[in-house]
């Protein structure tokens, strides 16, 4: 083994990838990254939220003996299965992304395509499993693919972006969730318009409508598969994890740049015992890194804030039609009118609230900072949910437009707030070797909140001893969401750091590789192997 006298190990970070950090102009590769990752999030959002519009149709087709409504518990389970799958996918692909590299990007899209097609073709058996049983199963598998998209897209976009544009690019990709949500409502309106006469003649024709609405979600995924599988390995992963300068050089060349000689020389001169390097385990390094409270509290901050946010975000996002029905917006005389106004309400909420919220984040993420926007979002949602809860009956009975306006404003500040920043921060604040895993854990914590919301919301809002089944507990549910948003605010203030203006190398510089065998650390003069 070479001694430190031959190649001195400095206890500081290696030269940053200036080829990435200092690149200011938008080039074709950045556009390709946005299209590749953004199309995935468009598909994810479309597939998740289309069920919000499909469920009322399924109620008319399969539950005419239950007032044309899917039972609340059954509906909650079917909606929640995608979140369960998403949690599994986030953890699985998060760790796989650190262990096997970012090149696994694309496999999650194949799972999404398979899950979407099978959701659209779900059918009942003669005896046994119902259509909703199969739909729930395939939404579980669909969710695994959707979950894999979170850590992989966040990590890849973060590692390919320059410091000055990283937050904007990640926010822009994440904003495709809003576009996907809007597309789900617009596609539903178009298909409903095509089938209008058929539905009015026979309500069973809604069976074709909901299947087409769900199945069309596979189209953007199919269009993006090739781009994902041809995405080169992240140069940061190549250098910091694989120590492969040649691969990093080739990756940088794809972007139209080249590694500086100083970067190549610094990495070539690193003292690494190849025998002991093989003994290093991702799991051991992960545990050692997060054993330190200063690192663990950041992971707790990113995870808990995402968990709390998603309870309210998915509690409402998956049940917009439920809320619109509760205030009388979509209670119409025919099946077609009910479905039509459900979709119209979704368009209104998305156009006025969700989509502007996402793009306000894109505009202000670099100037205001991630943490500032997250604090603002949690604060505003706390206030707005308190108003909706306290004045629920007055607004419902005297001014439905005012209720929708405040409800829409709450959706705006979810997206111009924590829904965007909880995705961005975990993709920046952790070192390369654990970035994908930590993002996967943070995202999975969020989906745990979504699961709670999916399973509990429909049952909770009907809980009332005096007026069962009359949405009687909805105002109290909104009050619970206000308390949860306030907890998210506290967690953000205490444990979530600001990442604005910091290059990713700043999060590498205090990364000590403690899983290296003792022989390596003892062979250095300073007693530590530091990367």
C-alpha cells in the first residue's frame, strides 16, 4: 500500500465537479433530463389521481345497490394500495440506486406501464375476487414503479445540475405532477363528452370511460422508456462511489463538457486499499453516517416533514370529488352530470391552485430558498385549514364559491410550499453514497402519511353518532389537517437545513467513510480515511 508521504490525504473535500457546478447555460442535455424525469412524474401523478375521478364511475357501474357509491372502506383500500406500493418502491429503488448505481433508471417505468395496463383491464372472476380486488392489486404494483421514480429522478436531476439551477430543475420536474393531475381531469372530460349519449342511454357505459381514463396513463410512460435506459451513469456516482474516472469522463462528455485535469489527478491520487475497499458495505456506511445525530436529525427532518405533509396532501388530493360532493358542487341529477362536474371541479382546483403553486415554486426556489418556502407553505396551510374547519357550515350553506376559493388556496400553498420542497431537499442535503437511499427513506415516510390518509379519510369524515353518512366529520377532519400542518412547521424549523446556493460537494466534505477496514485507517497518518 502507498503511504501518505507519496500521496498526501487532505482531510477536506476533493475538487468539486466544476464541469457541472459552474455550467450556467441551459443545454440540450438539461432539456433531455427535464423531459425524461418530468414525463415520469406526469405519469405518476396522472395514475395516482385519476382514481379520484374513476371511483365515482365504478360506483355507478358496480354498486347500484349501495346508492351508486363504492363503500367507504373499500374505496379507501383501493386508493391506498398505490401508496403502499409507492412506499415499497421508494425504499427498494432508493437503496438499489446507491448500491447498483443510477443506471437502474428505467426499470421503474416498465413496472408503471405494466401496472397501468392491468389496472385498466381489471375484471371480476365468476366467483371470488371482484373488479376492485384486482384493481387494488394492480395499483399496488403500479405504486412500486411510481415509488421508484422518486429517489431515482431526484438523485439523477440533482447530480446532473449546476448549483444555480439545481433547485429550479428539480422543482420544474416535480411540477409535472400538477400537469399530470390536470391532464387526468381534462382527459376525463373529453372521454365523458365522447360517451355522453351512451352514458345517458345506459349508465353501464361508464365502465368503458373509467378504463380508458386509466389506460391512457401508460402513453407518456411508453414514450419515455428509451430515454431513461440510455441515460448515462451520474458522474458524481462514478467518481465518489465507483472511483471510475473514465466512466465519469465519458458521462461528462455526453453533456458536452470534460473533466478538468485537477479533478482527474485528485481522484487518481487517492489512497485506497483495493482489498479493503471490497469489504466496504453500503449498509455499513449508511449506518455509520446516520449514527451521528447531526446527520440523523436531518434525515428525521426531511422524513417527518414529508410524512406530515402527505397526510393532508393525499387526504384531500385523493378525495377532491368527495369534498366537492359534500358541499353540493357535484350533486347532480344524472350519472353523466355528476361525473362531469366532478371533473370540472378537479380542473378548477388544479388550474387555480395546484399548477400555479408548482410553478411559483419553480420561480422562487433559487431566490427565496427551499426552507423558507417550506416554512411559508406549512404556515399558510395551517391558517387556511383552520378557516375551512371553523367556518365549514357557514361557507357550505352561504357561499360554496368562497369554500372552493379557500380550498383551492390551500392546495396552492401545499405546492408552493412543502409538497415541492420535501422532494427537493433530500436530493441535495446528503452525500452521494447515501443520497438515493436517504431520499427513498424520506419519500417513503411521506407515503406512510399518504397511506394513513387514504385508509382513514373516507371512514373518518363519515364518523358521527348523530348524522352518520352525511360527511358530518369533515370540518373536524380539516381541523386535524391544520394541526398536522402546524407540526410540519415545527419539524421544519428544528431539523430541516437550507440548501440554497450550496454545491453538492459541500455535503461531501464532512463525509467520513467509517466502513473502511481498520487496516486502511491505520495506514494513514491522520487516522481517518476521508473522501
